């Protein structure tokens, strides 16, 4: 039995919130750290959370979207896709999609642009350093946010708005924050995010059908979404058995669409065992997040997962986190409520959950319940 799933919010793991006395965080420089005999203690995880030596492959359903996305989609193809999604989301919340309509050229360009960004000098990347309490910007191992159990990775996160009033959110971010010389990256990620948003809405149609609500219910809920795009870079580590690229957590967002490069690293905790999802260049890995688990009233699961590193190869991935408009009230549709299935969570907005995870809590397997417990005393009915 693997016991590395309990990640309680110890004091040393909570975000550092002394915003009045901000000190420049130490820089995560793996090329220098790898010259040392071992890694700093801040990157060493507790024994019960260290990576497992072998992780068997997870049997993840492969869902072909070609017929569903075509103008003449057959009811049987739609029914089969929704059935497979229902089965996966009731067990662990992970599935793969192929023939998804996203061009291989766009995916390749997104990976090339990611390599270009992370190859930049640290001083250039720090121009968009993620600020305390915020969810977007460059982060070198979250060294400015946590003091223990640091992840062995760099990330760049930025906001995408499916809003006609601000059509070029991503492109503008790259130009304004990094300069016009990186405008080509902004154009690629603007197009990539738009494609991810469109694909997310189609998947939401299938999720609605699989839950027995109308096909349009969740699609309409996530129109004008206010989502997050993240580029992940996991450098090689001389002691991969001591650290993690990303610690065990459930995504607090609604839906994650992940594209991996050709290096293994993603692991999911299913039936008391860590299992691997190998890269498939033609597929996206899709998983349910906490916000959608609340929307489904716990019918569908937000599953614990993590990323491991290795000593030989760097690993990169593209993650699009679908989130509702920040003012949308998250509550399940009436069809998912009855005497046997009462409300599991109080009403909330995505902006409230985002604030909780950025300022008060380090995301883990208990985020949604901890957020609900934190939220209830603050709700209007309790004041």
C-alpha cells in the first residue's frame, strides 16, 4: 500500500503572506543545483510522499472525437463517447481524446515556443515573476511561496479570457510583459488557448450528456470562460528519488487538457496505487478538477495526481485549465439533486476558490473540502 497521499496544510506549507515585507525569493537554477552531490533540503519530500520506483500503466479510456465533432455525427458515436467518459469520471476522472481537431502544427509550435521561453536567461524570465497571491506569471519552483516540499520545475502561467471585449488577452500579455520581440509566442499561445477553449466546450457537451443533463448546460456555463494556461518545465535532477516535479494534488479548476512531450512523468493515484499515463503525441490527457466535481455534486471525481522527474531527460507539458467566468456561481443543476444525493458543497464562485488556493491553502487531495469548511462561516447565511 502506498501511503503518500496525505498532504495536510502544515504551517510550513501554507503560502507566505507577509506581503508587507516581500523579499526576493531564491532562484531555482537546476544547472547549478545539479553540480552538487545532493539537492537542497527544501526540495526533499517526506518519505511517505517520495516517488515510487515503478508505476504500472493506468488503463485510461481512449475517446475518438472524430465522429462527435463532425457535422454529421451519429447518435451512436455520441452515446459511446459519453458512456466512456462517464465510466472514467466515475472511477478516477482521467481519459484521453484523439482526433480532437487540433492541428499537429499548432501543438508543435506551442512546444517549440515553450522551449524558447524556458531557454531564456533567468533575468529575462524574471521579468514576469509571479507575485505573491497571484496565479499568473513565471515561477521557479514556487520558492517565493513555500519553504518546504518544493517542486523540481519551472512554470509560466497566463490568463485566457473567452471574451469578445478582450479578444487578445494572451497575445497582449506576452507583448506587454516580455516585449514585442516575443510577440510570435503570444500569437501562438493565443491561437492555442482559443483551440483549447473550443475543445473544452465540446467536451463539456459530452459531460452534460453523460450526467443526464442537457447537452448545452455545461457548455453554456463555461462560455466566456476565464481560464489559465500553464507551461511546465521539469529539468533533469541528479536525485529524482528524493523529489517531485509536482506534488500530489487535485486540480482546483474545472477541466484540465494536457499535452505531454515524449518523456514519462504523469502519475495518477488509483485504487491505492500510483499509476502512470504514458505520453501519446496524438492525444490530450483530460481530467476533472475540483470545480467540476462540485458542479456534478460529486458524481464525477477529481483525482489525485503528481509529476515525477528523472536524472536523464528534461520534460515539458502544456496544460490548459478551464475555469468558469469568475463571477459565475458554481452549483449543481437540479437534475443531479434528490433525496439520495443532497448538496455536497455550498455555492461559490471560481474567484473565491482561486483566492483560497493562492493565499490560504496549498492544493492537495482535500482542497475542495477544506475550501468548503473555510467558506461556510463566511457565507451570508452564517453572518
